[in-house]
């Protein structure tokens, strides 16, 4: 229980909170006429950013504290979880986006796919952030993916 | 022990973070409902009423949105709606302040001067009576309308609304009320304006021929000047009022009394006028309210003009993705009328973009709005303007939110010659030509070509009103900023 | 407390080996209340002129390894818990007086005797005729011709004469020098052989009569609480034409010695010994190869040695007031026996009585699991989990002297010791020899039923890794310690938890 680790946790939470707060800004680094505005209007940027924050944190939580297994403590196991996060987050994001857009009579398949591909990268970044925020107290996986 | 402190600390940090995140994104059900209504472009009174019911259902939560009487305060709500609407892309305007004007009342001032009687002659088609009946019928609370008889002064109508509506010859039944030989506009307008309550809509049904007493030997020009000054003086005192003048044509069968001339029989068309007088805000709200659509645009009106119409903003946005677009641009997130990264088309160098605007709130007829000549365009690079009314067949899935609720597409095209530029278009509020056309300087000759369509001194009288409110300017101005 | 442990003869060495194994497992002497004896240092001294004795050599090597391992783990600390808990030192190591010259070994230097023939040692040739005649009556010719560096070859009459000289040695003086109030002396010897049978009473007599000697601390030394384990005959010899050592003689010699001890050591009126432990077994062991010493005596480890090794630990735990009166004079000798709960030829933990089990079961199981873990699991875990916590255990660790000594020397000796006891009669089957599966490693003890009643709890390398990971995470004390300590301490703590949680409770 080092102070340093506590700082990592706080920084990680802060970074994630910032991501959620400024999710729209993050997403609009890739601005698409029309689609981005509708994402804004339906508050989907916020919804998706919350999903993109929650999935990696939940996954990291599950990996480090629920699974927390010596049989699953190598860097490549962590990569498997990362891959899952990079799969689940965009799929969940796409489903939510698509359903809201469809409810409003919009259809942005290509734009949504591109958006979610980029979101996949955010999810990966957030999974790294979440991992390095909470891994320190995991009994079996605190040295995964790279030793302290 | 350390562990406990640690757990408490972590929990606190997470709670604070979560709290911050939640509070930043927390919206009340009302805010959500407003946002949804705006996003769905469902800016109807019914939707507004549903918002009010949300407020009313939780008075404690929304107490700052209630009036002292405990009713949802439309003006405060309007502010909130404006705030939320301005965060949307494109921003959505929803003028709900007009809903604050509830339970409007209608008073009809029916001119009963000698020259008005032939409009309701049994042999005519009765357009005047029809127009007045329509006013009453198409005003939501028209069944409680007040009716006054006007000539040298204002007199009450003795019958009920039904009596009035069923009356085949209104002039016969009101014969003997006041002095029908002259019409004192000064007295009449002063009185109408003086007694008018905030929610009242007064309509003067008149031929707008100024006929004061004792005009023998007074020159027509003098009368015109007097009429002009009088109008200016009266209306200057009531800056918050707006006046809408509708010109209609009616069958005239009977004696016509020209100015300082010998009366003669005339059988044919003559113009008459419905002068709607109310607070500007009341006019605004009626103009925006579908329930008053027929009241505001009377059937048979050939020309209309509203005096004291403030320049107003209109809902508009640039279509990011539209078939006519050429070149490239990006719509700014915060200012929907600011285009950045503008680039002309690769081959033609022409930058073409379209602004969808909602112009129906300007109380101008379709013809006026569709005519590009009524728009004044200013740009450094000589952009051109094309105006196209929006029809539903233009809607596509992704453009729907941009087009829905808008009435006209203003398409600008030009070769951008500067790194930064502004294209400004104004819908000009010029003194209407039809008033001039409909104004006569003499009315002694019934066989004159324009006798059937002109009114003596109309220009002077309405011009006086225009002077009172200060004319010119524009109904609305849209400025699109362009940046390379 | 220092416990001077004088291991005499081949049996002494072998019992000492068992004691080392127990100590490595973490068995510590405890008082009547079960509290470990504080500041305990065991000073083993092997007294055996037969230096090429294989058992002696094996034990000496093991002592050296133990000492090296323990120093790496705990430095000079006493009062530690876990593997290699008992501090074992040489006399030289604790000696502050540099005027006495002794070597830094666990072996008592018997230079004076070991190179001579017995006849030269007693000056046979310089005796007058009468004495020579008497001597010839007391000693057989072959005994007089014996070179004593092969021991006393089952001849207590020779040993008793030769070992009487010990009192004049530097080692004895050094012992007297460091001996302090509260220290204790314990002898390990066999009653039926040569060296031990003779040496034990003589050395006791020399200590009790220390006032006549020219040494320091005489008063303290002569009042020292002295205990001894006397191993009664327990092994058999293969038949051989050479009859210098004969199984048939064992019983006779034992009987005579017991009578002698009764008179001189444990007499009702004049108890020289404070405590005596008699250990033996009527069950005949597998015959040991006959070897009177020339080729190096190397006998298989035996249950009796393991049991005997418990004696010094028990002795260290006896309260002072049960051993001596307030003046420090010995009370009536306390005599101890040992019994198995079940008279079975195959001995596992359940064969022992509850009190023995409570002392040895958990430490020995933990040590055995360590043995298995180091063999099968540890290396592949380097670079993961707890090994990455400070101090980091890197792959260099397995090539370190410590690790190699522990695994290639000590653990190998441990495995041999287990196998030898297993192969012997009685067959000691505490652990299933050759079984690498931790779940089945403890003979007669299963893992507990699974939590929901299905299957069994699992003890394997991963279970250890997981537990050690957890413990390492929750400890911040290791960063100031060595990797050696971290590894063994973590394992010990993990093993304590797992043994208690996952194996059936037999205590």
C-alpha cells in the first residue's frame, strides 16, 4: 500500500473522469459533419464515453480482483482481456448509438463504424489507465502486464 | 488500520469522482424532456404543455420555474429552453414566451359610417360580413368577442355574438348608433389603444377613409397631412403595440361619399381593411401559434402588412451534407453559422452551401419569402443567393433534423476570395408597395380605373403609423462566417 | 540458552542429522506452555575418532550447509520462526577468548587419540610386566592393536580409557570458557557400541568433577543441567566372519551398561544426570552392512534416530526447577521413554502419539511441501507474482550459492534421509516417497473436501503461488530483507495457511 500507488489510482480516476467529462472533445478530434452533431444532440458522446470508461474499468476490476488467478497472471492473459475490452466497448457503443439514431430516424452505419473503431483505441487507453490504477492491490496480478 | 484508512480513502476518492461526473451530467427530467422536444423539433404548444405538467408535478423541485401563483412560468421556462436549445447543433429556437399570453380576448370595432353601409348591401356577396365572421370564428375565444360600433365615437353593440353572426344586414340593425356621417380616427384609435388590456386583440373593420367633421373648404392635401400627423401622434404613444393591416376586397352597392364631392352610386369592388391592434408580443405569439393561423391570415386578404415588427432572429443552420453543396467546409461546433476549413470545389473553385431557415414566424406570405429580390445580400466575394421553399420530399434520414421545421433553403454560391469572409443576407422591411398602389388622392370619379382598388389617403394614414414606429430595417438578418 | 549437544559416535552423528532435518523444518524446543525457548543456540559437537565415518561426514556437511543457509536467512538472529529456525553454531563461532586454539568445525578434535594404536596410547610397551599382564587380561590382543581413528569398534573398554583424555583438550576448555549459567549440555550416544557407550559416562563424570580441572567457569559447568539420550540397540548387522562387532554382544553390552548407568549416572542418591531419555525398538531393523570402521560406517537413517532427535529439543524445554534445586544441584534424574501410538511396521504421522504429532507434523509437512515446491514449481514462477515484489527474486537466484546449497545439498540429503527411513524397518512413511503431487504427498492425510462438498481442496504450486502473492502484497517488511528470507518466509507462511486450511486436521 504505497502512497505512489494511491497517486496512480487517483490520477487514473481523474483521467477517466476527465475523459467522461470531455468525451465529446475527445471524440470530435475526428469530426464528421452531421454525424458528430447528432451524436452531440442525442447526448450520445456522453453515453458512449461512459460506456467506454465503464467497460475497461469493469474489465480491469474483474481481471485484477475477481479472476485474480495465478493461472491468468501473465502479460498475454492481460492482452486477452484488453482484446475483449477492445471488442466489447465498440460493440456496446455501436448498439447504443445505432438504437438511438434509429429511434430518431437516422442511419449512420459507416460513420458509426469509424467512430467505434476510434473508440476502440480510447477503450484500450482507458484499460491501460484502469489497469495501472488498480493493479497494485491485486494479490496475483499486480505485476501484470509488466512487473512493478 | 492502514488498510481501513486506505479503503476509506479510495471510497472517498471514487465517490467524489463519481459525484463530480454525475453532477456535471445530471439533467432533471424536465431538462431531458426539453432537450428531447428540441431534438425532435416538436415545438408545439402541446409539447410545451407537457413540459409545464412536468414542472407542475414536482413543484418543490422546480419552484424557481413557477410564478407566484404557482403556475409554470413560461418566461422562465423560455430562458431554460433557450439555454438548452443553444447547446444543440444546430441550435434550436423555441419561442415559448408566447405561450405566456393565455386567454386572449377579441374586440371587434365595426365602423358604421355612411361609406361602409354599401359593403353589406343585400345584393353583394357580403365579403365584409364574411371577413368579420371569420375573425370571430377563427379566434379561439371568439365566442366571447366584444363588438363595438364606431363612427364619431365608440358605441356598444346591443346584441349577442350570435345575433351579430346571424345578422343579415348589420348596418340596418345598428342604424342610429352614433353619427354615421363622419369617422373620427383620432378618437377611435386613441380609445381603442387606451382601453386595450394586455391580452386583448382589437380589430377595426374599416374602409380607412379619414372623414372628419367640418371639412368644407379644407384642401385634400391638408387633410392628408392632418391624417398623417394624427396617425403618427397616436401610435407614438403606444410603442409596444403592433398593427397589422389586411386589405380585402368587397362588393360595394350603394352611395359613395367622395371627399368634398357629390355622393354617387357605385356598384363594384372596393377595398376594405381589417386593422388588428395588439401588444407586439401578442401579435408575435399569435403569428407563431397554429391556432391563430386563420385569424392571422384572413381568407380574402389581398395584401397585408405589419407595423412595428421587430427584427427577429430565425432558426437556421447550415446543412453539413446537402446535394447542392460544393467545395468543402466544416460547421463549427459552437456557432452553426460559422464555417471553417472552407475550400472551393476543386474544378470550379465554387463554394456552395445552404442555410435552412424557418421564416414562417416573420408573418410574411409565401410569395414574399420565396422572392430572392426581397433579400438583401452582402458579401465581399459576390456570393449569389437562391431561395427555395423546403418541401418534405427533400427530407432524407440524416438531413431531416436540419430541414424539419425550416421553411426555406437559402443557397449561397461564390468563389471565396478572402481567408475570412462574411455573407450577410437580410429580409428587408420596406414600406410595402401595395400601400402606395392602393392609395388615391381623389375619389370623385368612380369610373377611374383604380377606383375599385384604391382608398383615399391610405398612404398618408398608414405612412403616419409607419413613422410612429420608425420604418425600414429588416425582418431578419442571417450572417454566415466563412473561414478558410 | 545454549544447548551444547555432544553427539558421540556414529549414532550421535545420525541422530544429529535427524535433528538438523527437524530444525530445518522449523521444529523448535518449547517450554511447558508451548512457548519457544528464547535465545536458543545449539552448539553441536561430534565426538568420534572415526573421522572417515560416512555418517559423520554426511552430518558434518549437512551442519555446514545448515549453518550457511541459516546465516543467509537470519544472520545471527535467534528467536525466529520458520524453516531453519534453530540457530546452530560452532564452538569457535561463539568463543570470545582467542587464546584457546580450536578449529571452526562441529567436530571435536581427538588428535591425541585418533592416530595411535591403543597399545601405544596406553603406553603398553613402557608398562612393567605386572601391568602388562593386567592390561592383557582387560584387553584382547586385537583391541590393543586397533588404530583408534576407526573408533572403538564396539569396545567400550577402550573408549572409556581414550575418551577420558577429552577433559584435557582445547575444545573442552573452550566449552568451559563459553559456558554460562542457564546453558545446558546434552549427550547423544548409543549404549551398545564402542565410542558412545564409553564416552557418555566419562564425559558426564568429567563435567561433574570439573572442580579438579584447570578450566574457567568450573562452578557453573559442574552444576550444568545435563541430559542425554541413550539409544538402545535398534539395528541389525549383516552376518560376518569378523566378530569384532557382534549383534549378539549388543544385548549383553546394553545390559551391563544400563546397570552401570544406574549406579553412576542416575543413582537415586547421587544423580549425575538431570534427565535421561531411553530410546530403542524391539522391532529389528534391516541388517546394516558389517563394517567395523575401515570402509566408512554408513548406515541408513532410522525412526529411532528421528525420535532420539526429539530428545534434546524436549530437554531444552524442561523448566529449570524440574532439573535442579535452587543451588543448582541436580534433582533426581528425570527419565523419559518414547512410545508410538500404534505398534505398526509402517510408520506415518498417525502412528505417532498426539504430542509428537503436535510437535513435528506441521513443520515437517511444510518443509516437505517446500521440498516439492522447489523441485517442481519455483523456477517457473520467477518473474511473476511475489517474486517481482521487492526484493525481487531474479533468475540469477537459482544459480546462487544459497539456492544451490539448499536444493542440491540440503534437500538432496533430506530426500536421502526420507528414503533411508522409508527403506528401513520400521518403515517411516511420513510422506509418500517419490510422490510429487502435494495433494497426495502426506501419507494417510488427504486434502479436505471441497467447499460445496464436491471434490477436494487443491494444494499445488499454483495454490502456493497465489497464497505467497497475497502474503507478499500484504507485507511491507520484506524490502529490508534478503531474497532468501523472503522466499522461505513467504513459503512458510503460505504453507501454514494451506496446511491448516486444505489438509484434514490430524492433530
